[in-house]
C-alpha cells in the first residue's frame, strides 16, 4: 500500500516515511498553538482547517477517485468535482497552466512541461476513440467526458 502526501501527492512506502516527509517539506506551514485558536492542522501537510471533521475528511482524500484536472484536488464523486470546477475555476477554466498532477495516473511532475511530455508519451497513444455522447476530451489524460 502506498502512502500519499496530502500536501503534494508524493507517494511513500511507509507511514513513517510519509510523516518524515511532512516534517521536512511542509513544516514551514505549521502554526504556533496560540495562532491556531480553535482551528486544527494536518500533521502531514499542515493545512489549517476549522473543525476536526474537516481534518478527518482531508486525511481520507487520498482514497477519493475523482480529481480536478486544473488543481489536482480530489473528490468522492463526479458531481462534486464538476461543481468544484465550475465554482472555483469558472466557465472559461483551462486544464493547462500550473497543474503538475496527471489526472490519468495521479503522478506529480516538477513542471507543467514535464506533465505535458508525460501526457503525450503515456496517455496519447492510448487515447480512446471519439465518442459523440462524450464530446469533451481532457488534454492531459485524453479521457472523454459528457461535461
């Protein structure tokens, strides 16, 4: 089982390696207790959340299957990722730009250019045929979508 960092999506073989990664890579985001007040922080990526329930949801997100093609945030179902995409990124959002996470395989890349190279080498050769019922095509993983 791989342990995925909730802050940068890197994978680790053990929980201990993941925790150590958080202590090295994300510790700068840790707030002193007096600044947290009633808020809570993830002990891996140090994201600040308002309630413990949100923290539990945040920690379980590596199990979610649906990923936003623009920012990489994950969701429990397609409806939620679609709503997120429309409300956060707007009707003219693009999947190009700063995204570095492949929506086809969840691999993280050092730059958008590296993601594009990966996309063309790995996912373009396996592109599904055009489907009139699913006219929208992801320019990263080349999957067909209804909306």
